[in-house]
């Protein structure tokens, strides 16, 4: 990547005939020059940093007006990338922003790579790696709590404890290397103190790693599959829960032929609900494909809602479905309790989580949500009271640091020479540095920032 390049990209989502504002962003040494070439600001408006100018974007050759717009100037180093940054705030839609972007490219800017603005912010010291990743997570947040966790990471609440751990490891390493180089001039190492420091480091790392699963739940959500025989009310349950008519509801069995998705948020937890085709043996080839997709969705789900008809009771077909999903976390939903007594459903004794519903009349939905939250809590995945949460990459790297500290404790126990201590300490220091970006390779940066949208 060449930081001397000026990059450009559309920085807002473009929705045909719906967007009210579209932003074209420039960053780099030629940003201001390109802006002055393309933007006409009438009157005596001052071109200075952190001011908004009003005017028109014009074609530099024909002077034809492309759009009436605002121009925001953010000159180095007081910008997101610490470079000169210019934003054309145009009318929304496809054509205005596309035309303005094309003019910027014709004037010497190049199209930004995915995440390149944030990558420049990182390389120029504006952000550390945890903050950059938090920006991506904030953009993709699916719930207010997920957004709050991402914002905490952006504010440095994750980076600071990682830096503190790394600094402690550096202090220990300095003490050890000083004994290696100047053994005769310094008092012996206090091994008991170092053991205590290592124990504290290990426990702090353990606490940070404990946030990984709960953080992943906030970021990706809980995948819940509604399974059962045809016509037990699975689609009615989805519609009542999501308060929409996403799924077709009829008295005919086999109406749902494919997996229907709906996205909800329950107590801060994003939930992807999958309404599956009724599972049964069928000669209909299309329905058979839907049944196979239902089975696959159930096996991949984090939680299965096995739905049965209270009026029919527990049938042999229900037992066959249960045998296929009983190894998954499961809640039995006894539906249509407005038509029959739920206590007459003779379900297997191994099922302990039961919810009674009458989806057609919106009965039992609150109880279902409560049962799902309890299931999350039972698996210690509740995202409540999190100050921050690490992602999968950070968890993998911190696990390396934890293993290095564990090996160092073993090294002390075996009374190995001090040179062996430095090996383990350096491994831990390197791993901790890779979390914040103090020690990171170009390939890792490419992998991280390629997941960003182009304008970010």
C-alpha cells in the first residue's frame, strides 16, 4: 500500500431512489487539490480545516454542474486517517455519488481498497488494531448492546488492559535479561514475586478470554431453528414472534418449502430465526429438498425449537424428529394450546425445557423469549455487564500468550536457566502485541481490513 496515493470511495450505503445523502470521501496528499478543482464555493467562503462549504460539484472541463453539495474539509493531522480528508456530501441515490467519484478518479485519486481508510488510520497511529476492528463491529452491530461493546473497544477499553499485561511482561523480561548480562552486580531474582506476577497475568488473561463466546453471541447472534411436523404451527409461531407475515400460513400441510429467516433482538441478543419446512417423508421432490434443508438447519442451529401440536399430542413422527435433534440445545414448544390441553402431550422425560403457545392468537411468545434467554444463561453466554468483548482473532492470539505464560511457569518449576525464561516471555509479549497491532505482519493486516466496506 502506498500512503502517498490519494484514495477515494463512496462512504455511504447507496439505495436507488431512497438515499437522501451520499458521501464521497478522499484521503491523501492530493485531496484538497482535487476538491478545489471540482468544487465551486460561491462568495467568500474560507477553505480551512473543519469547515463545511456550500456549492456545486462541476466537471473541470465543461463546467457543467454535477450536483449541488456540501464540502467538508478535515486537514492533517486532525482527521480520521491523519491525512488530508475531504468529503463531498451529495444528494443520495446512485448517479450523483457515482459521477462525483468518477471525477475524483479522473483527477488522480485511485479507488480505495476495502478498509483502506481505517488501515491508514492504523498505520498513521490514529487507531490501534483493536480500535480499528471495533469500527467494523460498530458498523455491523445488530443490537444496541453489540453497538455499545464495539464503542467500548473503539474508546480503548480493550486495548488498555492488553497493553498493561504486555508492559508487565516487558518489565519481567528486563529484570531477567539484566541478571543474564550483569549477574554479579545485581541481587538474585525474587522468584516468588515473579510467580505471583505470572499467576496474576494468567488470571487476567483468563478473564479477558471469557468474554470471547459472549462477544461472539452479540456479534453474530443466536441461530434458532423452528422444526416439527407439517402444520403444527411453525410459520404461525414465526409470524407471531416477529410480528410480521414473513411465512405463509395455511391449513395445508407442507406449505413451507424452504427455510424462511427472520431477525429479532431479545434482551440485547440478536437472534436469527429459521422457520423450516415440515419434516416428514414425502414423494414431492421439491418438498423433499425443503425437508433436507430443514434437517441441515436444525443440525447447524445453536438452539432448536421443536414444535408439536397440542391437539395431536406426541406422535411417532414427533419422536422421529426428536431423535434427529435431541443432541442439540432444545426447547419443546407445545403449540395450539387454545385447542387442546397441553398436559395430555406425552413427551419424552428427557425434555426439560417446555413452553406452551397458541401462536395463532399470540399467546406464549413472552414465555418463549424468557426460555431462550434462560438457555443462554445456562450456557454462561449472557452478554450482560460486559465492559468489552474480544473477537475470534483476538481470542486466538491471547490463547497463544496464555500458553506461553503457562510454559514459563513450568520453566520456573523445572528450574531451567534464565535464557529459557526469555523465550517464553518473548512469545507472550509478541502475542499480546499482535492484539493491539504493535507487532503484526502485513498479511494479518490485509486479512483484517479486507473485511471492511470500501468506504471505511
